[in-house]
């Protein structure tokens, strides 16, 4: 027999935490609908959703071995026409259910256009480490986030790709540093971000593992400082061509240990010092 004393009501817990209940609230049925979907009705929108990785495939295999509806929950979907629903949360579980022969899959559906779908995808996954930053970035692009869209435009114009398989090294003109590029867009603007990436790419056009977060940020901030000082960017490009960014990053890590500060800022200062070498009128690092 269940002892009712072991339970605490949600209303009591909320009150203890200091929350007051609003007099009225929106009816969730106006925005949400509980559905049972056949697996064939569930689709993935590649505008913003990621493909299943090797580790994701392994998780699906493990789930199939011990499939249990009690651990399944409900997937989140949006209607996209023709009796189809785009899955914004639960792709792996939906595949598992299909492979397990499920006739129906529990789902929570709400209406949204592509931009809202992408925003929802970011929202439901923002605190999940299983979602890669590049997937969140693509979702923000699909949602029309200004900095993300500009970042994607710059990369497209420069022929820089973020489609890098997990665990693999960066080939020339590849990067995983979309977050740093987006940060530069916000800090120094589109033009200087474009210029800095173009210079870095052209300085070492065939170099693998070049467009790392460290190299992108350090060189980007160096370009911004030198442009502000009306310095010679042709000289900087020659400097960038000779820099071993892996070694520079290691040197800067030691500076962080000794002096504190941020890794990329030390990188920028080192690049400026290399630029100043032999010059009478030096640029402040």
C-alpha cells in the first residue's frame, strides 16, 4: 500500500521555493498537441539537423538490445505537410523505435516554420553535450541569427568548410572554429573578419590544421589592431606565412601559466611583436 506521506505536491514544492502561481496561464493545447505517429511519418530537416554519427549509431544499437518504452519518453516534432512531422528532438529514439518494429511513436507536436523549428532545436539541445556546436551553429543560421548568417556567408565566400568528420584532422580550408569566427564578427565586424580569414588562408594555403580556434582568433585580433594603426597588411601576411601556429599556441600556453590572461590574446601579442621586429615605429601589442 502506498504511503501518501512520501509524496510532495508540486504546488507545495514551488511555494517553498518562493514561486507564486499566476492567476491565468496560456492553454498549452493551443500550441501543443499530443500525437501517436507511425515511424514513416517522421522526417529530419537537413536544413538544421545533424546526421547520425558513428557514436550515435552505437547508442541506437545499445538501445535496441534493451528497448523499453518506459525509458523512451516522447519525441518533439512539428508538422511539415502531407501528414509528415519533422523531428526536432529525438532523432535517435525515433530510429530506435522504427528498428524495434514500433507501430506508433509518442510525440509532442507544435506549429512552427523552419526558422522557429531551428530555434526550438537549439532550445531543446542547448544543455546537451551530445549536440555538436556546429549543429547548433547551423540551426542558428537556419533561424536567421544575424552573426551566424554572416559567419556562414564569409566561409562560403572564402571556400572554408566546417564539414569535418569527428575525430579527423583539419584539411586545408577546413575549420571547426565557427564559434570563434562568429565571435570575431561580433567584435571586429564582417569586413575585418573576412580580411583576417582571407589573409590566414592565403598565407598558408596548403597547410592542414591551420584554421583552428586559436589561429583564427589570434590572427583576427592582430589584423584588427594593425588596421586600426594603419599598418602594412602585406607585411603581416608575410609574417603569417612563417608562423607555426601549433608551436605558437604551445608558447602561449606557457605564457598563460606564467602570466595569466587568455590564450588567444597572448597569440595576438606575439603576432604583433613579430610584425614590429626591426621597425622603428612599432604597433602597440
